[in-house]
C-alpha cells in the first residue's frame, strides 16, 4: 500500500522556493520567474533522495496582506502546511527578516510537522554571517543553501531523511507479481478455485469446513499474466473459532490481506450473501486491497435461488457496490474467462492518481452544489484536497469549521467514482482540520 510522505516547501514570495524544488528534483518542473507570485497553485512532484521517495509540494508565496488572489494563494500554502509530514521553510539569506517570514513562522510553529529552516541564496560563506536574525523565528538553526547553484542542498536533504516517517509507515513496494488472495467463509470453494486456476490438485479439497489451515502461496498465470496466488484458511466469526489451529488460521488470513493487491471474495451462490461474508468484505476494505466478488457454484443454483442470491448482493454488500461481481463455478471452470481481465482492471484502477488542480476544482464544484451540513451551529468548509497516495487511492481533505461527517464523505467518494474509474478499489478519505489562524 503506497502512501508517500509529504514535504511542503513554504515561505514568502520570490525567495526561490520553486528553484529549490527544481534542484531537489534534478530537473526543471516548477515555474521560476523573477516576478513575485508566479507560483499560484500548489504543485506536487514525486521526489527521491538516497532511495527514499516522498511527495514534494511547491506552494505559492504566503503573505500577511494582499488582494483576493494573494489571499487564496496564502490559504493554499496554509493547507500545504497542514498536510505536511515535514516542512522546508525557505527564507532569503540576502535580506533582513520580513513580516511575512514571521507570519509563516507562526503558522508552522502551530503545526505538528517538524521544520527545517532553509536560508536560500547563500551563494558563498560571506552570506552565512547574515543568518543570525533568523534564529529569532524560533525554528532552530538556519541552514544556508544556494538552490541556484546546488550549494548545501544535499546536506538539507540528508537532514530531511531523518525527519521523514519511519520506513514501516510507507510500505516498500512488492517486487514480483501482484498478490491475489482468495478469501471467504469455510467450505465455499476457495481451494477448488485455486486448483482450477492451477489446473492441478495442489490444495486439499474437502467438504469438511476448516480443512485449509495455512495460507498456500503459489505462482499462477491467468490469461498469460503471472500472479502470486494465496488460498487462505476460511474466515469464521471469532466466537465460532474453538480450536487454536482455526484461530491462527483466521489470524493468518487477516495478515495475508494486509499484503494483498486484490482479494477474491468467494461466496456460496447456493446460500447467498451472509453476515459473515459482510464481515470478510469489511476486512478486505480495511486492508486497502482491491476486491472482486465471486458467486461460486452458480451452475448448481436454480432460477428462483439465483434471483434471491443476486438481490442479496446489493442488499448486504452495498457498502462495496464498487466491487465487480462475477458468477462462476470453481468446480467446472465455467464463466472464469472474465476473471483475468477483471483482476487487471482492478489493479490498474488502484493506481489512478488525480491532478491536484483538477481535484480541487471538482471539490469546489461539488461543495458549491451540495455544501456540508451545519453541525453544532457551524458549517464545515473543505479548504483544500490532495491525493498523497495510491494502492488504494488516498485523498486528504483539509477542512475548517468542524467535522464533515460520514454521510458527506460518502458523497465525496461517490463523486470521485463518477469522474474516475475506481472500480474494484476502495477509496480512503482522510480529514484533517486546518490550524485556526490567529
């Protein structure tokens, strides 16, 4: 599951923030001009230093006073501060401390993210003697750099790596084929499906529930595409797990989901969706894995039961209405031709990334058409939105004025699914309160 740490580059206008961003990226991406205020929108770039990846945000210059445009630019910079895991606060080493520097310092001090104070335009040792005033910002040692020439930038990036979230907070990318897990209640045909996909009796198949104890990892090709396929022990409700072996089988299955790219939820088509199937689907969504629902034993379901089973899917699995539903028979292999393209589609949809400008235009439109409800006498407002991660697609909403509520988050999620194809993938929406401006 990919969630890159966020590094925000902030400061007043025309101090070289975009030049620093370009230097870190090693290429000219951010617009650089001598005119203050050229960077009006937040721009995001994926950056890397010594093997560590992070999302670098170039912000417009923050100003205490100004017209409507500069106020909007400052609000976006404040949103970036609220989003950041680490802040690079840039000041101008060639000029005296400015009121806007104090204003930015007050904002970053109120935030929770660690701050590196970067004194740009220090093209030589002679400029370092001018840095004493910046200690008064209360943000520790100012680090002299020249973004234009590269002087000192590597040292700042070394310090930045020490402040980024720990490695376990950003999971290493899985090298190898995508991981596909077969999940479901005991005795719904999971092992039969695995054997069908393998074309051999690799896993013991028995009508006795709980036969499969351990996850079985095998390499398999579906429509010519390689996958690491895992058949997990059947998941039961905790009160029904009497034996220690079955208890650990459930635990292992849950652990497998944390490492899964796409989960295949096998449901017994002769029984319809049960409450336990609901819980297993919830576990898959909580893990962030993609989800495909397989109605198994479809060849053994009569017409009347088929109608009842199909009605039970939206009734009991409506919260994963975005998951594809395939009707099939693991025993005979009937209707399995759609499985390969469906898995490939879900894998692709888990990596969809929306541009920040487009995302914020859409959020403003949705908010204007349907504002958040008033709660406790206050109407919450979404100030800014960003997508910091994929697999699953993860969005952060920076709000002011209170809680959005689950109903409004569902509204935002539904609108997102209307403009992008997230079929088969959960969407995570994180809400962060913007620091109140004093």
